C-alpha cells in the first residue's frame, strides 16, 4: 500500500513538472539620445515595445500597484526587479544598432502560462484596464 501511494505521488509530481513551460524576457538597455543613462526595455515577445516613432510605448511601461511608473536606474536595477519576481538570469550580450550600443540580458521563468510568469509585473495599459473594470 505504501509503495502504491509513493508511486502515485511520484506520478502526480512528474505531471506537474511537465505542465510548466519556460518563458523568456529580454531586458534591453539602450543609450538615451539626449541625456546620460539607459532606457530600459522589457520584451516578453508578446506585444510590440515601440510606437511608430521608435519610442517605448508609454502604455507598456511598468507601474507599481498604485499606477505610478517604475523608473529603473540601471540594468542591475532592472535585473533585481525581475529576480524579485522569480525570474532567473540566463545570458547577456551586447549589439550595435545605428552606432548605438544595446545591452541585452535574457531572463527565464518556468510557469503554467504567461500570466503566471508575469505575476507581479504590471504595465500601464494593464493597470488602466484593471482600474476601469473595478470601477464598474
């Protein structure tokens, strides 16, 4: 009886492991054009990050639970934000685009779905949608 129970528990735990999928996020640091520092961009591969003028869409900027925009001071600040939400660092590399250096850091998280992977991460658009639904 004990062996059967152990085997059943083992089978259920293995099933849960396979139910999860690995999700990735690319954190990009792009030099600001007219000021010092980096513009930090989070790319989950689900929506375009830029508007037609090449700027980060204000609707995709991250906000806290009060709707205030979160400003990142550096790539390390952005990395700490991701790690606090369960993401793991995988790889870093750099590239050049139109003479500008771009820093790329890749993070991953195992989760059942993208919503679970992004738990604790809210964009301005998501916050506004959530607030409008609460008002009804």
